[in-house]
C-alpha cells in the first residue's frame, strides 16, 4: 500500500473512531446520571431522534442507527482495503453509488410516509454505504496517478 494511502487511511479512520467513541462515552455518561442535554453536542452531524437511535448502556445513543451504521461501515471499508487493495477506483465509484441506493430508498420512503423504517434496516443500509465509500476513497488514493485506461 502506498504511503499516501496509509496516511489517508489513518486520518479517515480517526474520524468515525472518534465519533463512535464519543457517542458511546456520551451514552455511558447519561446512563450514569449525566444530563440528556449532552446529546445536543452531536446534533451538528445527526438528528439523533431517540426512537431512531440504538441503545447502549440502556440509553439511546446520541447518533441515529443509520449514522452508526455508516461510521461502522466506513471503518470496516478502510480496514478491509489492505486485504483487497487491487480494487479499481472506477469500479468502486460505481459500487459506492449503487451502495447508497438502499440507504436512499429507505430514507426517502420513510420521509415521504410510505412506511416506517426499523433500526436493523437503518444500520444495514448505513454499513453497506459506509463500507463501499471507505473502499472507494482508498482505491482512489491508491490508484492516483495511474492511467485510467491501458493500451492492449
């Protein structure tokens, strides 16, 4: 794996790791008696509606199930990349775009009132999208500078 790819991997992995860790700490603090107002710190990145959040320590996490899935999937994609780094950026771009379709359908059909989504589905669609985007980002960095087409 190229040096630039390793740097991007480390930087990008730090973001969801920090957010998930802070979310878990916030849940623990609230379960231990802290004010529910601590959840407000996460409102800049997620709506955090209690009925759409997973429970941790018997308390709703401050980020929703879908965002939790996206962050978990992104981490999985980033750490899976070294095992399958022969991925082509162009292919992964298409895969990432396809991977957001289930997430979008779930969110839009719920928003329009056609149905109510459930947390396991929110997590699953988030993980799929996050995984694909993690792989896409690193494949783009790893293949940067390589010709897109090769002469046969």
